[in-house]
C-alpha cells in the first residue's frame, strides 16, 4: 500500500531566518502580505476566552490520552479530573460552528494533499479576514483541537470500543497504537509544538484584553503598546502555520504502519517551528510586561494626583482621605493593635496623628511617644489617635523586614496598619514628595475632616507634649509667642526633680561632653566654688547628642563610682534632651526664625554647637531665667580664678557675675562645629560660630546607622 510509505510534508519556508528570536525579524514583504489579508472594519465579536477554555480542556485530556497510548493503558485518561465547567455550547458557538468546520476542512485538505503550508496559512487568514487577530488564531486552534481530539479519542478507545476499533482500522490507527513507541519522538515533538502554539495564542489574546480593558491608561498608538501590537500579525501567521504543521504530522501518524519510524528531519522541523514560536512568545511576553509597567506607572500617577486633590479639598469627615492612604484595596480591617483588627471607622471624625517612619524607628522614639500618648488621659480636652504608617521598600520584602515590622508593632499601644505592603506606591510617593518624608520620623497631624493641620507635629510633641493639642501650626506659633529661654523649656518632661530644684531656689548646673578628665576636674572645682560662694548647687550630666548608649553608660559609671554629680541612668532621657533641642531648632526654622531675630533659637544653636565640639560645655541656672553658659575649658578656667570675682558674685549674684566673667575671659581659640541632622527646610542658610561669631562653612555628611 502506497499510503504506508507516506512521509511528512516538508514545512516550506522554514529556514534559518525564520528561527530568529522575535517577530521583528520576519521578512517585511511577508508581514505586508499578512496585513493585506486583514479587514477589521466589519469585525465579528467572538468570546475567545470561553473558546480557549474548551480548547485547553481538549488538549489537557488528549495529553493524558497520549501518555496512556504510549504505555499501553487507558487508565491515565480515565482518571483525569474534569478541571473546568465548560460554557454553554449553544451560547458559545452560536454562528461559529460552521466557520470552525470550514477551517477544519481546510486543515484536513492541506494534510491529505500535502499542499504548500504558507499558501494554506494565507488562505486561512483571508477566510478570517473580518475577524480580529485573536479571533483568527483562536478559531483556527479550535478547528485543530477538533482534529486533534478526534485522533486521540479514536486511538484511546480502539482497543475497547467496537465502533472506535472500526474507525481506527479505516484511519489506519491500529498499527500506530500497537507500535506507539516507534513514533514516540514525533508525538512528543507534535506535543511541544502544540504547547508553543497555545502559549503564543494566549499572548495574542492578552494583548487584545489589554486594548479593551486598559484603554484609559494606554492606547493602541502609544508606545510600548503600539510597538508590541506591530508584531501581532506575524505572530498570528506563525501560530496558524504551526497548527498546520502539527496537523500534517498527525495525518502521517494516522497513515503509517509499524515499519514507519519518524525521521530526524521530521522531528527537527517540528522542533524548529516550536523553537521559533517559543521565541515569539518570549518576545511578546517581554513587550507585554513593558505595557503592564507603563499601565501601572500611569495608574500610580493618576492615584497620586487624586491624593493631592483629596488633601486639598473639604470633606465632612476624615474617612475618605484615610481610605485613600491606608485602604486603597478596600481592606475591611486595615488597622491593628496587638492581635485585634479594626476598620477605619474607629478614626471617623477624630484627630489623627500619622506616625510615618521606616523600619529604623528607634526604641527611644517609641518610648517617648508612648509616654506622651498615654498622658492624654490626664487632660479631658485632649483626644487623638496615632496610626503608624511604615514606609518600606517592598523589593525585596523578606523575613528579616517582616520580623522587624512585627517587633516594632508589638511595642506600640496605638493603631498600625496590619501589613506595610497595603500602603501602595502612589501613597509612598505622596508621603515623600508632598509630606517631605525621608528616613527621619515625621508625624502628620490631621483634623477631624482629614485636613493636614501640621506636616510634622513631632517637634511640638517633643517640646510641649499634649499642651500642643490639636497639633496645628497655628497652635505651635501661639506656644512660641508665649515662650522664653528658661530652664523649664530646656528640660521640661525629662526629669521632674529639676522643677523641684527650681522651686527650692537651688542653683542648677547642666553640663555635657565625653572627656572624662575634664568632667572630673570641672565637677570637683564646681563643688569647691559652690562651697566658697555659699550656694546650693546641683550638678546634672546630660550626655552628648552623638554619643552611643555604650559611651553614655561608661561615663555614667565613672560619675557614679567617683560621686561626681547626678546623671540620668537611662539612655532615653539623654536622647530625649538632645532630640528636644533639635526639635526646637526645626520648629523655629519652620516658622522662619533666625539667630538674628530669635533669642531662643540663638541659645539652642549655641548649645548644639557646644555639643558638636570636643571641649564639653556648662550651663548654670538659678530659677527659670537667670543663666550663664560657656564651653567647658573656659568655664573651668573661670572657676579656677573664682577668688578674683568672689566679692562681685556676693554683691551682684553668682549667675550674673559668672556670665560676665565668662564673657570677659572669652578668647576664641577652639571654634565649634555643628552637626545638624535632616535636610531641606530643617537646615538653616546661615549659622554663626558660638565661639568667634563668624559665619560657619556648610558641609554635607552621610552617616550609616552603625556609625
């Protein structure tokens, strides 16, 4: 029988050029031919996804049938679970069954006649000229699925079903079933080609869905979508060509006897075409990802602009703004305290402080804020809630970051988002660009209508605590207008014993630095001078802003062992003292104050300058307002010469006389340096040296968290 010696039709026009990596490499003349077959003006509507569902179910079951035939059993096919609920056939294929049958006949004729694959492909494209590109490939694939399904259905049942056995004899399938192992390479090559065809088909469908569903963000004539869509006609051509090649080789299997063994050339031709289609799929997938990124960026830009408009508008309550920040994905309970979840309703018409930090939030910051937050219970007129919004880098979001987030959240008695990843990129962009967050903690104050009353209330919280409620910029200005440089301002909220000393009329000396030799000399001499002057002097060591916990601990240990003075045993008090100084500086800068027109800012900058030097510093007070201050060496030298001004101190008062003596002896020798953390408006344009009065040079310093 001549039919027993059939060989697979050659895949004409498949050469090295065809196997390049993207549709761009297809010959321009071929692409022009393909486009000329397309007449979308009268395009028919086809539910391609529903048809694809049926096609994939056929391929899924046929694959298991293939495995069963190759191993000589049908149990594999029998036990395949029904993965899908197929759509209504009447609705799905209304008006399409005739067209699918027509394509089926074209495929069958091409297989039996061994015609030119390119010519048949172009003929099918012309047949489907009024259909969209995704409909062309899906309908052709549906016709092939019928062809392929029939083949494997008969092959599967021919050993058990008399009807299938008779059909198999006429189709000459019985020999292939009995000697399936000899054609296994060709079957596998066909299977791989079908998988490649299906992948490219689904990519083409994805593009069509993008055009329909994302037209608000990207149009067909806008790159990168326009670039990607230019490759779709060529991709559709190669899908249909791959379908015809698969069908042709299935026809050979149906007509072969057991002597037939697939040639290396035939398998190579199928593999070559599968390779080309896989490359096309990779290219389309890459372009699709570019489109998705473009759409995401456009959506994020739109959400960002929406956030800006929301916070510029007027609302009945704060929920609309809070939902935009915290619950953009309609999370019903985005907030959490401990293990309990809450909806945003708990914040409705409440004063809300948004605590915005990264995961480097310190324990000291939590402790101080916790103390202030709990003190509101002592003031009936003060009612507000805190919500922690951690700004994290989601790439990569690993277990270490997750553990750190949970660790910080467990220390907070206020609300937090239950997962930092619900804070979306447009919100983070808004927080950074419009609220000026950059690593350093900020607390944004919102009124009950959701309006921003202060872009950063942390400074007024640190300086005045709940007295600053409702934490508006106007309230901050009112508090400064009533304030003066006094000891209560310098040390308020840190150590209540200082207030007790003030009431008792004691002289109070705050000093800092980390030079132990100077600390020993100064404290000993100060006690001697206090005795000679007949005054009650309390010495208190307040550390240094740049000192670590361990450095403070070592100095405190020496002070305690040698009974040099009082000190704060907990590092948090030292940290808070210097944080309040810096908050005073930032708060004054926000209200456009300078050292030339604001006495408080001048004193704060002087103290911070002393702290930046290595000389130590001293500040002596009597009562709230009587004060003298200088660097450590000058103060020690002046105290050593106490005999020279002892009588004047007895007449005019110790602190005023000390202040005068310090000024008289002041000869700038060791100028100071001032380290100011922060950026932008937090950094003053001009700073005078506390020692010589000259304008200081400005430098930038970048410091790691481990420094």
